């Protein structure tokens, strides 16, 4: 599947499952999400189950693997929790389970799950994720992400949506300081924003995300499709960069 111009879209940020916030529509099941992808012309998605965010990672992580099984267009991710509370397996066990279940990226929801993004909370885990270049998709404000990166500067971190306002004054210093920081595009609908980002820092630091169902997937797709950048840069953002991040992840 591809767009009329031959571009393929690999969505880094979408969910299925019952939704607890007010949204236009959502996909209750994996198959409903695939139907939404077909409608939006998205070929593949890196997904989470809403139970991972609104219930508990132990519940949602199991459900996302079970419900994406046999659906190669949906790649599961897992949500993390701090190790101190004993709510998730030991790190070696977690990494081994990720390899067996085909999970190559992790998600953090610090506001929903009520924890800090700092060295005190994550010192025992982040050094390993940094060494193994496992992408961490973090739904948090940039000041919280900056605090984590100060302690773990080579982490591969993909931001969640930062809203539709210009990010220049927040983002540029972080992009220049931290080589593993990547921005996803779901909320970045600023006129000329993608163009300026590519001009300054190359397309390699952007990945396409729809943010569905918090956002309708068409807005992010249209912004990328109409951005005044080269087709090579457009395809890198739409597909290649995310694919590369997943391939670079090293699991035991």
C-alpha cells in the first residue's frame, strides 16, 4: 500500500482499545485500527493498547501482544514502569521477553503513571536501554525529557506530540545537544515547521506519527505530504527513519 505519489507511511504513535478521553473516534480493536489505517493510507503502525496507558502496563503489555498477533502491519510496543515498585519483571527478564515477542520499542507515560523522569527513578534501566539503543517513546513535556537526557545523553528518545505551536526555542538546543533525540510529527502542524527542521538538522531526526486517536491521522499526513522538502526527505520521515530506529535496537 502506498499513496498516489508512492510514499509509504509507518506510524510511530497510534493506539487501539477503549478510550477514556474525549476523542472524535477511536479503534476499539486491532482490526478496527487496521481499518482506520486503510482509510488513512497508512501501511504499518507501531502501536500500543490503551490499557498500557490508562490501566496498567502489566495488563496492556500482554493485551497488545495478544491482539496484534497474526497482524504483521501492527508492531507492538510495551510500557515501562520504575523497577523500585516491583510491578514489572527484572530487566534481563524484560529484555528476553521483548525479543521473544518481537517488541523493539518501549513507551513511557509519566503523567498518567505518576513517576519522575530522572536518574534516581531510572538509573538502573536507562543505562541499559541507552547501550542497546532501544527507542523510548515518551509522552511528556520537553522540560521533563530534557531532565532525563541530562543524565542519559545518548538515549534514543522519540517525543510524543508537543502540540501545534512552534517548538524552536525549546527544541533546537535539545536537538543540538542530544544526538539520539527524535521528534515525531503528530502534533507539529506549524506552517513551515518541517521545512525549517529539515533545513537545520536534516530529515533524519523526524518520524511520522499520527497520534491517533488523540489526533485524526489525516492532519499529520497532509502536513508531511505538502511540506516543501525533497521526496527523499519526505520518505525518510514517513517510513525510513522509524524503520532504521527499530532495526538498530539490540536485544539479547
